[in-house]
C-alpha cells in the first residue's frame, strides 16, 4: 500500500528555485574561472572594461543564487533572477550578432546563437513563478 504525502507549502517552490540557483552558480563560477568568453559578449556600447562587467555579472549571479536557496529570501530571489535574466539579454544579442557576422563560425553555432535568445523567456517566467510560489507560502 502506498502512502500519499503532501509537500509542505513552504517547500512547494523549493525544487525550481534550487534548479535556477544551480544554473546561476554554474554560470557565476564560470565568469571567474573562464572570463574571456564572457568578456567577448559584453556589448561594446557599454563604457569601461568588459572584464569589469564580466566579474560584476558573476557576482550578481552568485548573489541571486544565494537568495534563491534561502526560503526566507526566495520571493525576492525570484524577482532578482528575472531582472538578471533581462539584464544579461543584451550580451546574448551581442553574442548572436557577432557569431552571425563571423565567417569562420559553423552554421550550427550561428543557428544556436540565435535560437538561444528566446530561451531567456522560460528562465524569466520560471524565476517569476518561483517568486510567486514563495510569496504565497
């Protein structure tokens, strides 16, 4: 006989929040471990050094991940994650633009660089869903 158990209300958004946190931790660590690829996609219109933006976004990703992992700050973390995903979108556009313009880039890489742009939408909607779940529990 199988026993049915319910998930406590405060744990309802735990898994999606931790998945987002893991993604942000991975990306945040990469900003420091291998900054060069991130430097190359910083929009050239931004003033200052690309490396400064690379490190700042890495810190932001790690900080947002921390807020997602703590139940008490998860609602804020979801909103911050959504804002972060919107904020880094111009870098994804820069990457796609540069890749398409690169005659040496493989066709599959060019297509992938464009197809990844709409992937920000589910990241943003998931982050907002995490925030809503956290506030309702």
